[in-house]
C-alpha cells in the first residue's frame, strides 16, 4: 500500500482518542508518510512549531487546546501546514478555516486519500471568510478550480439534511455556476476573487455568485446551448467543433432547468440561484429566469 514516491512528506495526527489516533497514523505510515501522533492540542501546537509538517490532522475536541485553537495559532505563526479538521461538528465556523474536513466516524483509508490529494495541490491564495453563520455563509475565493472544488465540497456538507436527489441537483447547479465564474469570469487567475453567498431558510436555499469579469450576454454565447433558438437547440455543437472546444455547452441551460428562480444582473456577471424547499413555496414548479 506504500506510495512510490521519493519524497517523505511529514504529517501530524492529533487526537485524544487512542483508537482513532492509532488507526489514522498507522494507515498514513503504511502509505509511506512520516507520521507524528500526539494526544492533545498543546502537544500538537508544540510539534507544529518545532517541525515543518506538510499536513496536520487535528481533532476538534482535544484537551488543553482544541483543534480550532491550534488552527488559529498556526495561522498566526510562521509554520503553515495544511490543516484537516476531524470532527462531527459541521458548522461553518468549525470548517471554513481548515483545508478540509473529515466527518467522524470515517474509515482511516479516507485520511490517506485526502492526504494524497492535499499534498499534490500547490498552495493558493487563502479563502476569505466574510460571514460564517449557519444560515448565512459568504466567502471570497481565488479563481482556481481547486478552491471551487473545496468550497463546493464544504457547502454540500451544509445541505446534508436534504434528500439525496435534491442535494445532488443543488450541487450540480452550484458547481456549474461556480466553475463558470472561476473559469470565464476570473480567467483562472488566482489573484482574482469570486464572491459567494449561501443563504438558507426553512423555505428556501439561495446562492449568489459574483465574478470579477465584465459579464456576457446570452445572445453572444454561440458555443452554448442557452444561446440557441428554440428551433435549433443544439446548434452550438457545430460551433464548438469549429472552435476546437471540448464537447459540452449545456451548463447554463442545465442550471436554468434545476432552479426555481435564476436571476442575473444587467452585466450578467452576478447570478442568484433559488431553490424552494417546500412544495407550496413554488406552485408553478418552473424556473423564472431574469437577465
């Protein structure tokens, strides 16, 4: 199970539960990593200050210092390993400042998979947290696919109470909106930011995505399904072939079909996606799209 790698990345595992600590650290060692295991927050902080770790797994509820207190001190210090929080507490305040989150209980092999993914990715500008209330999360994220994937993964955890089919629908729609903002509006420039707001009430879920681009018009999207006349719904396929663009172009049309309401500002570099969570809240069952 060990990795064919010439590097020996250093990983810290901090958890006051001996079984979890042993299981996770053992799996990581078998995968070829150099692992240090500690049982409380003070030992974790001391270890990070003394050793240059590439990654740290921190349990949130540890004696002496919690995982969040360790995370806060690490962010203020000179050593900055990527941090993975291990906890059953899925509130935004807990999760947003970490690189990733593992919900307890989890199979130890998930820690290995996450470590492999995290250590392959280069450091990027930080995600800025504007609001982290459970009903109102607002962020500024760098225009990279990695940041988009992290935020989508995080936000989908907030919707864990929804039925699977609804959660999957919302996830697909949000992913399309966010990737469009990062790729087309932000031009995959990590120094540019996309602003995201996630608002949740008992009756609806709302996403607002604002990108740093100049916007677009539906009429100009000859390479996308949404820009085609009703009598030629897939005319964009030939355009994409001529331009050498990969097959696709159905993203906005798909998102429109998934939304109860989809609202764009005048420049169309900001969009609001609304999904009602009660049947009576949207009697028509159809999306209203406004440019």
